């Protein structure tokens, strides 16, 4: 979840209000080992639960907001986690913070029936004040896992499924966690500063101190130059981790991002194949599919069939696996790398296998994108796109995200521009659909569909609504105006 929305001023105000009433009750900001605060919320869906109670149940508390695009993006994984672990006493609670009550209630009315987890409203602001990981400011979405004794096991942005599975297996706390936590921040600071010597030194300390941690090996791979040296690190990591399929899967995800998974694909597939689909996490399922794709064509085809059969009783996991399978990775310079066509086809099969019993709005949206990527015919694309818009109708944030994704994908814009315009127009009719960002999207949709005058007028409205000038908005307006004004003969 790289996209974070931080509200520093609002965080300071929340902090000031919280010090006098809460600091003496609970130690915060929260960290692993902290006692869980209360949930002073209004429950909108699901039975109330108190995470402070040492009743053995694991509680996942997710802070979110209806206006937060990344929050919408993690809904499928939260839902899949709740469905997967409900019979083992896990409760997922999504608490809407810093949000408009009417919007939250409308979300629950429309979306609630298709979601398996509990939803609550932070009416008094207690959750925003006490469920925090830093003194000033916060980011959304933000997740907390509370163990069965009422203590925080994880907070911030982590692999929720991995944390929950470890707690369910009642594994003791890994002493390497503190070492990793201590080294992670300076490592990423060094990467950000392009100081690879320092980053590699930190990563080597991590892998030496925590040889059974996939995360420590992922740091080592990232800090090592791409090519034979990075491939060698991947082989060392597999040798150290091969006794634990979950750790191998975690490292496989990092190796895929670091472009060294191919060096261990065959061996990793052998390790991961020992885990049954019924018991495996989504991370293991995705890792098995990725390594099979890199291993050989026949093995990949067999693994896709096995995944569909093995996860048939968990259709939400099929959809989540499909989403993760086609999430683009980025090279070391931050440039997105296109997803191979075979993975798009595999993901489409997973989503369509889930469709008879599981087709909420996010699955429909993913299905449309996969149809685009795999070159479906125009009639099928139009029907699928309109279906998505009907499911998103009334939700400006989601329609905006859907339209913008289409408009900023030049490779497929010729086939998606009409659906993008329909989505943008539906967004404009939705509550809160006339903000500057929404109007900016609508202007681009009109421009790409040939309505230059409409694009100019809409972009001017978007700029007028900004509290501060935006170079991006202004540049797009100038682009539209240039398209309207013919070039002089000397400029042609």
C-alpha cells in the first residue's frame, strides 16, 4: 500500500484533544505488546466486540474512510481474510474515521451485504485518537492485529494474513522481529538516498542476525545489484528458508519484486507444492502460480487448474489471488513493469471461476480490467464496463478511480475511453462528485472522447475549486486549449 494519505494538521488537533483524556488510560502511540484500547464506536454491521477482552479471539482493527482510494483497494483482502478465518474465531472490524456519517451509512447500506466483516463508525473520534502508530499525523488505511490476550500484535501496514496465521498457529514471538524493526527504517532511508553500500551493510546484518526471516533476505536481495549477484542471494535465501513454505512464499513475493524469482523458480515450486491449497494462504497460492509460470509452461497450466480446484470453496481467495497476480511490479528505478500476458489470462480464469458464487463490485471491476488486458471483443467489454458502472453508481471515489485508471492507460485507451466517460459522468452525478479531482477526471474523459470545449470548461471549474494552484491541472488545461486552437502556419 504505497499510496498513503497523511493529515498532519488534523493529526495534531487530534493529539491535543487526546492528551488530557486518554494518555493516562492507554499507552500510545501503539506498538507491538501494547494493551489494546477500547473501541468506542457505533456498530453499523456485525456484533460488537471488545478487543481488550482476553477471550482468545484475534481481532483485526482497520481504520478507513469512504473518501480514501487506497482504503477501497484493501477491502477485498479484508473480506477474504474474514471469510477464510471466521470459523477460527478471527474478527475483522473496519472503523470509519474522519468521515462523513451519511456517507459511511450509505456505504454500509449498499456494500455491507456483500462484505463478511464488521463495520463501525468512530462517532466520537476515540479510535482516531487512541489507535495510532505515531504522535502526529496518521495514514489510511491503517491496520492493527490484537491477539487473544488483548495485546497488540502488529500495527501499521503489515502482512495481515501472515500475522493472523502466526497467531492462529500459536507460534511464539519471533525474537528477530525487534531486529528487523530496528533495521528496516535505516535500510529504506539508505535506499531512498541511493546509498547502496550502507543499504547492503544493513541488509547483511539483518540476514546474518535473522537467517530464517524472509523479510531480512528480501532486504539483502533489494540491496544487491541486479543480475548474477542478486540471483545468488535468492538461492541463499531459499536454502535458508526452504523448511517453511510460508516464509518461502513471503520471500518469493519479494524476489518477484526484485526480479530474481526466476533464479529459484523450480526449487521454490517444489517447496510450495507441499502446502495443500485448502490450508495455504493467498500469499502461498500466488507464489505457487508465479514460480510455476517461471518454471515451465506445462507446470503453469497444471498449477492454474489445481488452484481453481483447490480454492473452489474460497472464491474470495480466488479473486484476491487474481488481483495480486496481476499487480505490476516496479524496477529498481520505480518504473512499472508490464504484467506478462500469461498471468493476465490466468487471473481471468481465477476470477471467472469465482464468479458463479462470488461477484461483488471489486471482482467485477477486476474482471473488466482483465478482459481489457486479454483483448476481449468490443461487445463483451462494453457490457462488462457498464456492469461495473452500475455497481459503482453513487460512489464518487470508486467511480473516479475506475475512470482515472482507464484514462491513464494509453495502451488500451482506444477501447476503454467510452466506458471511462460513462464512469466519469456517473461520478459527476454522485454525492461529492463535483470536487476538483473529480472534475479533473471528467475533463480528461471528455477530452479523450473528442469534447474539447467540454474538457476546457470542466477543467476551468476544477481549477477554480482548488485552494492552491496545481501544475498538473494547469498543464492539462493548456493541453486542451492547444487542441482547440489551430497552429499558425509558421508553427506547423
